[in-house]
C-alpha cells in the first residue's frame, strides 16, 4: 500500500491479514505452494524492506550494475 497510508489503516489490514493467514486451510495452501508464513508487525516489515534496500544498493554500486 502507499507509504502515506495512515498507520491505523495499516494496523487494521495487518490484523485482518494475520487472521486470514492463520486459518488452517489458508496456511496449508500457502505452504503447499512452497511459501513460508512469517509473522511480523508492519514496523518489522518496514525495517526489513529498508535493510534490503541498503543491502542491494551496496551490491549494485559495488558491482557497477546498471539497468538496460
């Protein structure tokens, strides 16, 4: 969702998503598709994304990778 989404809306969507993912049939289907269910807060996800951006920016810069 857009970064300017109010935190209250983010929290509500997160809570509803957690409920859905924890339904046994949903969880088993996710796993059947080869995915892993990881529970985290919206803040933890934001931190993960920020870390990944830093990590891959470093790789791109060091290797001189350019978009074609």
